[in-house]
C-alpha cells in the first residue's frame, strides 16, 4: 500500500504496534468509506501505538517525533500497516516508559470498558456488576476499573479464564460452559461483550433500576424496570491520557495475550484462534 496522505487535522503515525478486533472483517466500514463506496484493498485494525511522522495542515497539539497511541477512524485504512493517517483528536501522548505493545492493547478495550461501565451504566461504589468475557481484552479492563471504583464484580467466561478473572479482581467467576449464570441472582449492571444466548439470558439478571450494556449486538429485550443499551466506542483523548496514567502507576494492566509480527496478521484473524486478552501485532521493533 502507498504511503498515506495526511488530510487536514490528520497525523501520519509510524506504527510500532497495533491491535485489532477479530470480528472487524465483517464490519461494512472495513470495506467501504462513509459514503458506502468500495475502498478495497483495505487495511484493518483500529488501535495503534507509534511515533508521529508527519502533521497535516491545521493539526495542533502534537509534534513530529512524539510518541502517541489511540484509535484510527472506522471508515479509513487502519493500523495494521507501517504508516497510517489518523485524526489528531483520536490520539493521546504516550509516555516514554510505556511499551508500544502494551499501549496498543489499551485504546478500544480501555475506552469501551470505561464508557460502558461509567458513561452508560453509571456504575458506582457498592453496586454489583456482572462482566461477561472477564478475561478478554475489554472484559479484563472492565473488571479492574469496576473493582477500583468499589463495585462487587462477578466475571464469566470459560473454565480456563477463571484464574485470570479472579487475579484481576473478580470476587466470583461463572464458567458459562458448565454453570448456570442465573445462580448469581440479580445485579445492578450487566456488561456484555458476547451477545447471543448469553445476552438474552442476561436480561433477567438485571434488578429493577439496573442497566444492561452490550457492545456485541443491540439487546432484543428490555430488563424489567431497567435499561438496555448498545453502544459503539467513541474516541476520547482525555480519557486515553487518564487510562495511560493508570497504567503507569500500576492501577491498570492490559492483558497482552500474544505478540505477533506484521507478516502473521492474516492468521491472527483466524476464528479458531483464542488467547486471553489482546493479540498485538508488532509492526516495528
């Protein structure tokens, strides 16, 4: 692919590490622009950490040579390349003591977890939250953030996720393959990243006044006397900076499940491949 063009308010980032969402090859925006026009061949990936190589016209707040991390646009070429064009507002400065491979695991997972728990569900101290996929990229961050705010955390996943979820701070873990999640009783917040039957079953677990939040698919049913919300993560430079500071002080630890070279990106998208946390593509040593 050619070197990208820096549009107005853009930054060209020399990518050191990149993250992706396994299902994004099914997203229409991966293959078309905002007007619905075909833009193949296309570069996927929407999380990156790297160094500013060029500033577009009118870009302020960042400088050439600065370390940055953040999100790429949904409907433009993404992060799984040596260079990518990103709107400057989608990036945050990255401290020198944070490794690029760790930083690349934070943008989508960190912002999704924060926005789901606090902006949409308004989770507070003393409440109980059920987090599906508690050992995954988003779920693992959500567990840590929920515990820090003083919530009681119940995590779910597969049997081999139990130790990870409990180590991160979940007080209880439910093996979705072997245990009935309904035994946990009603909770104030359900955070879903799985969808399907798990999401449908979760509706009855929300107590009156509670909230079901999903990032997998829009909920088809409303909890009784509660709310059901579906959302797509939004860029937030200030929140990215806050999450990076939590990482620096040891209050937040993204799980990097595997680090693979750029040449192995196609196989990293394989449906059967499953690792705890995020798979990161190391573009540059």
